[in-house]
C-alpha cells in the first residue's frame, strides 16, 4: 500500500503547474498527430496513467509524427485557444501575492513556453523538452537528455524549482502519473481531473479537482487571509467570485 501523500495547507511560496490537460485542455502531442490521433492519444493515455513508462512512448510518438517547426508553433496557439477558464487570472493572482509560478511539462518547449508566457509566467520558469529542427524547419529530434522525457524525471526538476522557496511551502497541480511522481517534492499535490480523470492519479491524491475551471483551485492554493485580500482587490475579486461558484 503506497504511503499517504504529505499535505500541508497554504500559504505557498511556490506553485508549479503541469501544462497539458491542466493549464490547457489539450494534449499537445495529440494535436500534432493529424490522422494518427487515435494511435498517438492511446499511447499518451497509457503513459499518463502509468501503464507504460514515459520513455517507452516519448521518442516513438515524435518519430512517428516528425512534426516540423511550424506545426509545433501552431500548438502554442492551440494551448492558448483552449486554455482552461481563469488560467491567466489564477497566475496573475499568485504573482500579485509574490509567489513563484512555474510550469514543468513533458510537452515541447517551443509550444509550451509561448503559451506560458502569455499567461504571465516568466520564460525561465518554464521547464519542458526542447525539439530540434534543421535549417528548413524539418523535425530533427528532441533533447533525449531531458529528464522530462522519461518516467521519474519530474521529481528532481520540481525539487530544484521549489528549493529556493524553502522553508516556504510549495504546491504542484497536474493530471498525470508523472506529476504524481513529483508529489513528494512539494507540500501539497492537487490532481487536476477537470480534463482527464486518471484513476491511477486521483486515487492517490489528497485533493482532486474535477471542475474544468482553474478557479476551482483557489481555495486549495490560497489561505483564507490571501483570499480575503484578493477579494478586496478589484483586479482579482472576479477570480474569488468564480471560485465560490465552482465549489
């Protein structure tokens, strides 16, 4: 029987998000798949549920698709078009309270980073897997040394991000088994099942959000005092109101 996950309440000095099926409702690799979407989506689901190790499917999916630079950059736009409601507002509220906000994703950096930047997350706070392209923009591989392209790779990345915030607490929000693997690196793990409900993850998590709206995270990430401060701020009061509606 796995040990229970640690859980400590807010406030948090650092909040880390997954990207695919968490900040945005899409899985970027599936959007690159075109007519092979069912085949690729099945591999993605098996990896995110823990049925297959990530490294068993990561390179194989990209080799099947060979996405060029333009295709990967289009996914950045799709991430933004299909961002979860209140994603930008939640990031803005976290940053207004002086918290560090980061993204740790197994997605391709060339798509994840522009999307995260649009949400107000600094470029150097985005951790994803770099793709390689030749001079014509054709696919030429990916960073095979990235820990985020293999199972067990997220924990050390998350640990490095949250370390400077200690002794302040940290939280992680994600939907996949790779996020669950990193739960021990933070003080609270929230399984976001508003897009993809993965039992291998939700059955272990202390907190599960099944509402497809990131306002539903507010009372898990902010202390009562922080919520009161945000509610009195005209720039953030609407987020708190949305959070009440999502409960």
